[in-house]
C-alpha cells in the first residue's frame, strides 16, 4: 500500500489541505483520560460527550473494520488585527478567529468526501467515512498519531510550522495505509498558555476544566454564566483565542494561507452597540455562512450582557 499511501497524501495536498498524515486505527490512548474527565464533570453541560464516550474510544465504532485514519489540517490563521487582548473600553468585542471566515465544517467535509471518493476509485469496494469535529471522534489524538503535530499544554494540536490555529478532519478507511511517525512534543518548560488563561481553566497541563473555559461558556454553556467567571470573560462574546495567541509556535506561524477563512468585516472586532441592536433575524443573517450556528440568539444576548458589564467596569 506504500504507493497508494504516497498518492493519497499527494491528492490530499492537491485538495488544499496544509497537513496530512496516516495512523493505524486502534483504541484511543486517551479513552481512559476521557472517562476520568467526564467522571469529574469537567465537560459541564456538554452531555453529548458523555453519551458518545464509547464511540470516541475507538474509530472502529464509527467505521466497521476500520484499519487506518487519515488526518488532515488547514490553517485558519490570518494577519488581520487586532488581538484578543484589546482593552474593554474601546466599545468593541471579540469574536473568535475560527468564525471570522466561512464555515470550516462544510469546507473540510467537502474536501474529505472528494478525497474518500478518489480513494474508492483507486481501491474499488473499500469503505471510508469523512469526519470533521462534529463526529464523535478524538480528532486531536489521531492527528498527533498521524504526525501532524503534538498535543500542547493548552490541549490543542500544535505544529512547529503552522502553530495551533488549525481546522482538523479525519478520513477513516478499512484499508491498511502506511502509518506516519508521531512527532515529539516541543512545549518544553513554556507555560504561556496556562498562565494567560483569564479564568484559570487549566487544572494542569493538557487538562482543561471546560466549565471555566471562556470558549465553553460562550458557545456550549446554555445556563447563566457563573458570577465568579464573568470578569475573566472580558469582552469575548463568541469563543476565546488567548491560549493560542500567546503560544510562541502560533505567533510565528504563517498567515492568510486560505482566502475562504479571511475575516468577514462584520465579524472582525465588531462594535458591541451594533450587536446589541440586532433582532433575532438580523443575528441569524450576521452569522450566516460562519461556524457560529452553535450559539443561539438567547445565548448571544447573554454573552453581550456580560461584555457590556465588563465594559462598564473598565470605564469605572
């Protein structure tokens, strides 16, 4: 399968993926850690994590007789200012970089499906399944096994050339593909990501208590935001990029590799007053075509209220 492996890798690069690698399918190494994390309730209101924990433990649960995992990545890093660390007093709020451009789920899924169809043409009768992060699979672990990078202390996949602002996807198949070597980790003694977290969400390196994470609070959390965490949210209303922005590997990564992820002007550091004036229909129009669909209008209004509170505190 070495010739097919090389051809598949080249085809993936031609599809526009920045990174591609292969891993032998087996039970996930982090399945036990996932059980401990859920047992400690650190998944918060993400009930789907508990419901799908068995599926996530082995890609063979998603594709019968799965033998190989093809991992791919695309960079969404852009050179557009500003930084998450903008002051709360300028009347603007922060929307995470991953939603600035077009919806990555659709972009990666289409590319993976084309890649799977190409694989089926080369090996008629083979089975495959395309997965983006909405599928119950531990994509960061498999990307690391496939040599795309290593899991950083902020739990993100890190690559020495491209940093951590990467969209990941997987193609599962019943073919035996030649696996790549996993990469050593290069975090060393650096703790920039852990130190910068405004809500101290990291229990220890590579263990995130989602219940304290701003990204979780603004996107996945549906209840009222705990009062003790509101200060740490600053003016972030949809996700958080701080633990990635401070990473030395991400800071030196190239920018603007894919025009489809270029910032839409309406989502790049928008004015709080403009967002507060939106009706529900206007909000749906504003987020259309992006990855913001997970945030309901009610959640968004709640997030805006927290940002308004912190802007007042900044002025005082």
